[in-house]
């Protein structure tokens, strides 16, 4: 979609001159932003992937801001998403053939099926306005981070750029956060303060780093003959690991461990067996917990389940049921499980957990933060999906994951050497996200949700790139 005519090269300097004249005559410097808007639009038309990379670079730096009408947005990444929805939609309509291959993938159709099911649940929701907002947000996340990621990361060169941008921007935020954290002696009780304004809390901070860390591996493999570049990659890895370590986030620590476990599971083709064991284990566990209300044995001691200001005390208190964050999760999980039993087909509607869960809680599991002033949700994405989208919604989501990992397991045996590291990094990143969302519901956030869908897109993209290479040879 080129700009018409050779005169377009004069558009930017002419707009600067015009803006300077108008600013001088009116006395309003705001007119000087006009030329840069023109430049941004021109770049969006000629080099739309540059805008996409700008979005990726902005994710670690984005912060939640209030907008008129009692709403909020993540700035600047969410406005960039809206712009990319517009310009990306036009790009696809003008180049319809580029989307055809993506529609050949079963994973794409599973995502579309889930998207349609979320719409159905939204229409049948008890609070249709909240649910439709959720569906719209899910729509642009799918389009931006799955469809456009597939289109704009579909070459080794683009994948390398993606990894550098993600890693470097994340490391800059780590240096900022830990610089502030160091002034407090890296105290555990200050971590939620020092991560602001870029992160809502230390969990968002650590989980973003865990999602990005695996993409240093393909960079390491690509630059095998450039030792100085490898030193830089090592430095970036150390910075991210320090950020994760000093975040005091238990879910992130467990997610790091998953990176070690997932590789042998894939190489030994154990994914199907592990999936069956997990389903059977969870089913038996739920049966046991519900038999004669055995789950009541897990109820915390209200006076002992407290917030800890020392991380070592927190770790010691977790298995003993004396940590308020762990026990409050249990409080929500009990309520969520009871909600699923109430509406197991369509659920309570996307985004509906918070408005209704208090009526399903049990006083035995109450903690002193159960009033939930932060309006936080289930703290388990799988359970949240079942609550808000019914059992069918959960099964569709699990189907997406099973299809992804089965494709990954197959791909690791057929991909060529130059694509293998990207597929493996995608698997490692998504595996860490699965651990994270077992304890949190973060797929709806820009920090983690973006990489969830990008990981899906990168696996599909590497499979197509590998097929194209084999066809050419």
C-alpha cells in the first residue's frame, strides 16, 4: 500500500514547516506533534512490521492509566494494539492470500472456535456489558499477537529482531527496577513498590521475564561464531535471572523449573501420557476432596494465615498453610469450584467471577484479605475459564494446549536446525506460562497474555517456514 506519487518524500519536511507556522501563529506548540503523526502513519503504511516491533518493545514499559468514563488502559501498548487492528486489518484485506496458510492450521481453528464460544457465553452472560468488553479485548489480543505475529515474524531475520527487542526492553526495566530495589537493600517488602509504574506488582514483573528468557536460546545458537555477541546474550540472561531471583515470586521460580522438565518430556514423546496422568490425577483429587467434604480439612487458621514481610518466612509458611496469599487462593478456588457446579454450560460470563464469587465462598476459608479491595480474580486461569465459560470453554482451552504441545512434540523431530531453536523457545516460554496461570489468571494481561499467543504463532510459523524450505530444496 505505497503512498501515491514521488512527492510523498517531501511530505514530512513540508508538514514540519506547516506545523511550525501554525504553532507560531496560534501560540500552541501542540501543532508540532502533527508532522510526527504524519511520519507514523507513513511508517505504518510502508513498514507496518516496524510498528509491530514498536509494540513489542513497549510491552515491558507499559503502565495502567485511567481514562475518562471510569475506564483504564495500558499505555502505550494498548493504543498501539488498536492502531494495529485498524492498519493490520487493511493490510490483510489488501493481501488476502497471506492469511490462507494460517487458516490451514487446526490450531487456528481451535482458537477461532474458542473465540466464538466466548462470544456465545458473553451474549448469555449475567452481565453482558462486562462480558462483551472481555470478548472485544480477547479479539484484538488474538488478532495482534496470533494473526499479526504469524505474518510479521515469518522469517528467521524477523524472529531474531523479535528476540533482541523483547530481551533488551525487558532488561532495561530490570535495571530500572533493581536500581530502585537496591536502594532499599533489595527488601522483600518493597518489591511491589519498586516495580511500579511499569508493572502492577512483582508477579507481573517476574512472569514477563520468565516468558522472554527462553528466547535467548535461539539467539545463542544463531550467533555461534560471534563470541562477543554471545557475551552480550549471557549478560542479558544474567540480568533477567537476577530480576527473577530478586522478584521473590514463587510462581516464577516454579516456572523456571518447568523449562528443565519440558524438554525431556518432548524428546521422549511423553506429552500424551503426561496429559492423561494430569487429567486422571486432578479428577481423583477432586473426587477425594468432595467425598464427605474432605476439602474442609484444608481450611486455614484465620489468625495464623498472615502476610509475611520476610521472604524466608513466606517460603516456610506456604506448606504449613500460614501464608495469606496461598490461603486466599484456596478461598477463591473453593468458591470457583462451587460456581462451576451452579452454571457448568455457559458459566457466569466472561469477566463475571468477581461480581458473583462472594456468594459462593465458605466462611471456613476466609482470610483477612477476603474483602478483595484490589478486585483480583480467581488466581487460577483454568478454574476461571470453567467459571466464566463453563466446562465446554475449559475443554476448548485445554484442547488448544494439547494440540499445541502435540504439534511441538512432532516438530522437534522434523524441523531443520535453523528453526528448531525457535520452536523450542516457544515451547519453553509457553510451558512457563502454564505454570504461571495455574497460580494466577494472567492471559488477559499485556505482560503475559501477549507472549501466550505469540508462542502459538511462532510454533505455527516455524512449521510453515520448515515446509517452505523443504519444498524449495
